[in-house]
């Protein structure tokens, strides 16, 4: 909670010095002291690089410096295809990232994989009267009462696949003028996909495909209610069983995968059923647009009745409004004992809460691309996470809903954080610390974290060796 002795020493030294009477040599010494203190106070300062990591770091920083020099054509836009062509992105896309601690289940899997699922039998679709807009999906053996037609009968439309790719995504970004506008569009996609993805026989395949795309990452998901062909809701116990069975199959076929747990996340209301699933359902969150939902304080009494083994991982402070009820969710999240905070976009406006997060070891889940797409900030260079990095507040890089903006599971967010939010001199130490943090602040138990860290380190060392070899080959040409 208090300033460290080193920081106090620097402050006292500068405070007791008449800076205007300094000699040029005094100025250079003082400048180096302050600069070094600041440089070694940020995220990753505790990391000591190996010889191989030093070699890899040279190549990574060379590419980062080159992209800095080129500049960003329009920092207010998330230019997906331009980013994918970046040599730095290509390096980061292969980086072992640890765990994905914040990702919503029905926006995990790539849209192309989702569109493949629309070829299943018994899928009906409701469109607008002129047939120009898909409004709802439904699986049923017989035609539903609502005016619907089988999607297979629309397959003759040449551009249907292309249309669905746009319909399921947040493009074009330029069409959103406000945060509320972007949220309405995103919630519309969630509502549309419910009828497709929450069909029980299909969900296991969807989840398996998502795990493939998040391979080597722990996956943070929500708990949906799935339904059967007769329209009845699948009991929650069976829903959890689908998750568990699919996960076990995937882990058996991919032994390098770490693990996946469920965090129950209803749309800003509390349901008691979460008490029924100890072990696999490891935490609780309240999701949805905070501006239009109920504040955390309204649920405090119910939340505090949940058993101790259910940890809290709250969305809080996902707003630009300083002092609003949404902003106050940060205070409630911390006082209620949250283990992590999703977004926490306004926490840098609250020095006391930021120090509390650091003191209590509460990690902030930073989602750069999500924040930009949802119109919280148009320029990554102004992202509040820059302050978290400078102050060495616990943090992880996360994605949220990557499929909706056609992003990679985590690589685009790491790229934006590394190039646009972290300081220019942030290097492999920053990347290594944020990756390790994702395991450290995961919901795994201590033995699970140790196993996960061991698996991650083996892949990390291999990735570093490949980059170091690439650097050596370049030097020998």
C-alpha cells in the first residue's frame, strides 16, 4: 500500500536537491537515476533473460523498432489484414501465451468455423420480410410456429456465406458512433448465435473447434443453457457434462493442452444454480454492458451468500464515465473480493483502487482490441493500461470476443499491447511476464499451475530457440 523504500529514496533525493543549481554532470546523473528507476519499475522488470532470450529479443526489438518507425496509418481503426502481414505479428502469433483468462464461449470460435456449422440438418432461419436480413436460427425436426424456412433452401444464394461472415461480425467498425451503439450491435450477434450454437448436439463440436483454435491456452468460458430439437432447455448438469466430455476428448488428443474451466457469467443477474457445480465451475462473473445493467452493489447480499470455493472474476469499470455507477463497480468488485477484474478501464482514475489491486494481487484483464471496437478508446497509445504497465499493477492480456472482430484468439491483443500500449523499450521481458501472469492468475490450483507453467516453459524455450536460430541465419547471410 505504501511507496517502496527505493521510490522514497528517489523522491527524497530530488526533493532535497536544488535542481536549478545542478551542473551538467549532476543533471546527467540524476536523469539516468530517475530514468533507470522508472524503466525498472514496470511490468516485466523482474524477469532475467537467458542468453537465448537475449538473442531472440534482439530480433523482436528490431522488428518492433521498424514498425514504430513506419508509424500507424490510422490508429483509430483495427486493420485486421494489415496487422496479419506484420513480421512482428507473425512472431507473436507463434508465441506461447499461457492462458486465455477472458473469453466468452459463443464468441470463441472463428466465424468461418461457425458458418460451417450452418450446414447441419434441421436448421431453420427467420429473415426479414424482404429476405435481406437473417434474424434468428432454430433447430427443429418440424417447421417452428414462427415464420421460418430451412437454411438449406437458401443455399442457392451465391453470396449467403459472405453475408453470414458480415452478419456475425462487428464490421465495419466505422459504422459505430458510440459505445452504446457498438454494444447493441454486439448483443444482437449474441442473440442471433444463441439459436445456432446453443443447440445441444452442435455445442460439443463448436467447443471442440474453439479449443483447437485456442490450443495451448487455458480457455475462460461462460455457462450457456443448451436446448434440444423439441425446444426444451437442456438441464444445466447435462450442459456441464458436454463441456467436460468435450474437454477430456480434446486433452486426450492434444496432451500439450493445459486445461479449461468454466466461469458462470449470466447477464448481470444472480442465479443460485452456480452452487451446484463445485470443481469444474470455478468462478462467477456478471457480464453485459455495465452502463445499462444493475451495479454490483445491488447484488452484494446475494453474491456474499455464494460458497467460498466459487471465486469472483468481475467485469468492472468498462466505461469512460468517471464517477458513474459503472465506475463504482471497481470499488465493489475489490471490496467483494474479486480475484481478477475484466477490463477495469477506469481504474487509473482511482489511485487508491489501483494500489489496492496491486497490494491484493488482483489482476486486470486488459482487452485492447475489444476496448477499441466497443468505442472506449480510438488510439491504443492512449489506453489506460499504459499506466498499469508503468506502475507494475498485476495484469494479463485477454481478448473477450475475438471471433466477432475476426481476430486471432490472443495474438492481435498481444500485438496491440506490445506495440501500441507498452512503452517503446518494452521487450521480451514484458511478453514473458504477461504470459506467465496468465497462468499465475488463472483459476488453476497450485499443483495445476505448476504443471501448466512447466508445459508453457517447454514451448516458450522452443519458441525462443527458433527466433534465436532465425537471427543467426540472418547474420550468416
